[in-house]
C-alpha cells in the first residue's frame, strides 16, 4: 500500500487520515447559546431544549368519529333503539348529561357528553324518519371511538426531545401544546467564495477555456440542506487583490467556504491569502480521493474556514464529508461524520493503483427480496457532475487496491434526502 506523501499543504504538512480530519473539525465546533423565537419563526430551526406537556392531551374525552355518543350499557346487543337527545358539536361542551336510553349526535373532535362512554359511527346507525330515535346496528363496547383525556400525553410527559429539527410535524405538536415561544439554536450563515479566471456566471456566454459556475449553486443548495444559510460572495479572479477582497467580505460570516485554488499550482492562492488574513489552518490535505487538497482552519475571529478543491465532484464530496458535520454541529446537531449504511454491491469493482480511500457516486436502493443494494454510477471522475447527478449515495472504498467482488457487502453514505 502506498505511503501518503509528506510534501503537501502549507508548511509541507503531511496528509491527514479521514479520522484525523474529522477529529480536528469536531474538536473546534461548538454551537452558540440557544435563543427563544416565536413559534412562527421556529420552522426548520433546531430545537435546543426538550418540550414537555403542561397539561393532559387530549384535554377531554374526545370523539374520534362522527356519530352518536351513547352509554355502552344500552348497546350490549345490536338493534338497540335510543332517543336522540341533542348535539355535541366540536368546540363546545354538551349542554346536558346523557341518561340511560339516550343517544346524542356528536362530531369528530367534540368532547364526550357527561354520562356517555362510547361513540357509535354514523355508518352503524339508522335514524328514524321522525328524527327522534336512532337504531344502533352493532354491539358497542365502552371506550369505542373515544380518545380518553391524557391518552396522547400526560402533564409533564415529553412532547419533543432535543436536539431535533422543527419540521411540519413538530410545528403541529408545538402548536397543539400551545407553545408560543421555542428555544432554538441561532441560525448560521456560510459565505461561499469561488475562485478562478475560468469561472463564468450562469447565463453569460462562454469564451474559449471558460466554464459555467456549477459549484456556487451546488454549495448553496448543500448549505441549506445542512441547516445553514448560504451567502454568495462571488467569483474571485486568480489575482491576490481580488481574492483578498472577496475573502475579507466572506470572513464577515462565521463560516467561509472557498472553492478552488487549493492545490500546489502557481495560481493556487487561497491558502497563502487566507493565512495573510489571519486564518490558521488545522489541516491542508486529506488522504482521500477525490478531494485531497481540502483544508480547514479558524479565522482571526474564530470563523470556520474551509478550502475545497475546484472540481465539482471533489467539492461535493468534501462538503458532504467535512462542511456538513461542522454546519450541523454549529446549528445544534451532534458534530460527527456522515452515517454509513451497508449494502450489497451489484457488480464488481476492479482494483485500482491509487490506495487512497475513495468515494464513488452510486445508486442505493432497497430491493424487496435482495435487501439493500448499491451500484456505481457511470462516472468520468472528479470533473463530471453529470455522473454525480445520477447518484443518491457515495460508495466507500476503504482500500481501492484490492477490488471488490459482486455480491460483497460494502459501505455507502446516503447523499439524498429521499433516503
């Protein structure tokens, strides 16, 4: 197995292993103190404190069906005829008690009238033509179609654990419980700086040697997916003055993601310009493929600064492996590497000469009979975003030199919200 080269990065620092890089980031990331926001502003934020019920839910014995509230003792056999004693509507308590031999019309969600202990579905009844009596066409047990008071949560029981992303279902639970303000972690803004004379904004005509900006839209989307707010600073030319200006603007944010200019070429200016601006690199170079030139450091005011390679798949992989864990940690989630799943490889992968751990775009799916399966995508390398676009996972090759046989179990990292 090849030994990672030691002549890499600022000051010729050696390449880190993936575990070393992850540990370096985890050792630096701390989320800010929580803040209280109105419930309407809590969507998509991270809940910072658990929420407990301040009263029983439901608040009262509640009808779960439209029909008739009855005393089950009157309905021990099918065919009971009961007098209709009024209506129990949702949003109000019944104005009288149900006596033996009576039934009261009731709407879904209405409080069960005093004296009743069950609800009969409207489908299981027949109302007489004079609307005075109702036939109960089925036997009725106590508690039928009734949600008892406190059946969902008792006072003091946990409603929502923390940390947790407040999505639609959590908003419904908080609103039901009457929470007007919620403790959440502060939002995090991440600045995105693109570098390179060859990069042209989408919509402009390409000249010879130029390419459209793909990393900007991709990373803005990933930043949102990771729970933060992107700020597009723009494209810095391969010029120290322009790059310095863009990086100074980016350092106004707590997170900076610079893309391109991270390797060892004459125009790879990002590491040195960042250092001049007070960025202290924790690492520059990780023993992996694609994405070896990736770097992470801290700015003069504690900013988290990432330097990503310029090829789109390299930038994507590095963002998913490193930027994701930092952003999630800053917004309140545990700061840890991405979760891995196990799957069966559908076709063999030939051994490679490069021993660096590799991350290959792949399709992962669950087969009803064969279980979890994964297949590498047709992919032309780190400059091919089209192959990446077909992927929903990264196939992890810890030792590419040995090859992998079809039907062998491998590790995958899901990269799609559909998984």
